[in-house]
C-alpha cells in the first residue's frame, strides 16, 4: 500500500471505532464510504443510503447489478438481510428527526465553532448540497473526515470558514490524516495524533487554536 | 379505472413553459419512456423539478442537455456537468434545495400544508429571503409548498386504477410528487387488472394518478451510464 493510502486507512479505521454496536450510520461518498470496511469484529452497524434504504451493503458484483438498488451516488449496490426500503420523505425524516446516530462526511473547511463548508466553491464547484445539509443538521453525531491540509498545504481547520456553510455549529469530531479533534463549546480539543506526527506539527498545520488533551492518545 | 395512453398522447397537454416534476434518483426510477416522448415532442422552456439532473445521457439528464429546461429546482446537479455549465452561463435558472427540504416542500403541497418548518439550512445561504421562527429555543426556516402542473412517476407494476408498486430504491421522490401535481402520469413496466396487485404492496395509491403509460424503454440506467 502506498503511504497516502495507508494514511487514509488509518483515518477510516479510527473513525470506525467510534460506532457502538447497532448504530445507524450514514456515510458520505468517497473516503467516508471506506469506513464501512473497518468496523471492528463483534460489532454490527446499520448503514443508511439517503436515497431510500437502511441496510446498505457492498457494491454489486459485476453481472449482479440491480438497477433498482443504487446508492446515493447512483452506483449499483446491495442491501443486506435486515434492510428496509422507503421513500425520500421517510428517508429524510429519519435523517432530520435525529434517528441517524452518526454521519461521516468530507470537508473543504471546518472551523473552531463546528461550522462546516463542504458543498460548494463559488464560481468553481456548484454541485448542490444534495442531502448533506439535512444530514449535518439532523444526525446525532457529525464526523468530518478529511486531509488536514489542502493541496497547497494550507490548513483546512480554520478560525472561521470562508466558503459557504453546509451547516452552522453542528460538527462534533474532525478526523484527519494527522489528528483526532473534538469540537467543544470551549473550542477545539486535540485528543489524539497520528503515530507518525507530533503535537507541534499538528498545531502548525491548523489555523484554529487547539487545546491539547491532558491524556493525548495516538492512532 | 384510469386511462391507459401512449406516451405521446399522455404528454400531449404539456405546453412549453409548463412545470414538471420527475421522480428518480441519479436515473434510478426515472420514467425513461415519458421523458423520451417529451423530448421527441420538442417541449421546451420547462420548469423542471427533480431531485438531481442524473447523468447527461440518462433520463431526466437528457432534458437538461437538450436545452429544454428554463428553470430547475433540484438538490444536486454535480453528476451532470452540463447542468452546471448552463447554470453558470445563465441559460438555465437553478434553485438548489436541500434534499430533505425538497421532499417536504413537495409533500406539503400534496398534503395541504401551508409550509414546513425545518432546521436544515439555518446559518447557510439557504436561509436567505426566508422567514425564520424560533420555537422552543430552536431556529427553524419556513419552507413553502412546491407543486407542479405535471408529474412523471415510474412504477414496476400498476393496476388499472393506478395503484402502483415501486420496488427497492426507485420510490425516492415518486410518492410525494404523485401527490403534488395537477396531472400525474404513471409509467409502468407492467399493467395488471384490478385485484392482481396486492393492496398491501401498493406504494402509491391510485387516487393520485391521472393516466397510465406502459414503458417501452428498459428501466436500467446502468448500461447507459458514462
């Protein structure tokens, strides 16, 4: 595995530890989807696909695709035993009503107040928010999974987001290739760092002030 | 019993400038036969209300690519790059609506509600121009009902009363859209006699349906996808 992929796996493995047995989880497309592959042995989680079911399973095998069963990205997937199909109004009632225990999404920017920007870059990328605004506003726990810095090496964890917000003050955890950070009323708390970095390096790569937890963990 | 029409006949009354809801999610559950008939008819200047603009060559995505849409209401347009181009150059007015709000606005129209109060979009660009209410210490946006002149919904099986079974993830927006348009055209892969569809298997009650059309195009979007 190349070093970048190893870092991604480390991130998603750490996130997967957060879910208690039986949790209902909604994973965003891309990196967050990988979390499903690393659920610890002995635990079972139920995944929601916001286009209309619980019990989202792995991608459909070639030749086994069912055009009636696709994920939120339109890709053919499977439904596991114990799953259930429903319409969009029900699906978003589940989301907005606080019945989803965890959602994991990517981020362009997150700030010290738990604001998240991840759905558009004005003038450049305007795909629409899809279900992200409902998920971030409604899920009990919001986890942002992203690279700690952007392509140019600039911090993505800011004092204040500059891009249009997906939701205000809803982020609970930020997990990056370098750090595990909890959003609290008193600001951002660095609880864990990746095994190949240092607190100094994390602070340097973060624009927002970080409080370092008394008992710092590693992942 | 509902009239069973050809696709051409069913879309006859859709005028240039009409508003149209099309259910489906990334093509999954789009009424391909009805969309095709509308394209062949040459309809244009439509107000299209759909959860996403699918892929360029799939279902509802074709309406956008062939410049038939003047105003679009959708939650996601990222999988069809043509949508973004037309939005940026001003050829098509686009209103992006959070997906859950989109479903509830349509449901509100069909359910006779004056609007819905949602926490989604608070503190974002979505709240611009909308009434905000603080209830029990929490902020909500007032989102207004969304209806249309016509709706296309797609079923696997329909009986001649319009009762429809929509399997798997094809239900998506169809249930609420069937309630919220003046004239609802149901495309079905199979049309059966009353009594042949178990009333317990009905996803959309036939009372909402205006006319039924039998599918002539395959339901799968998968082999068409770029």
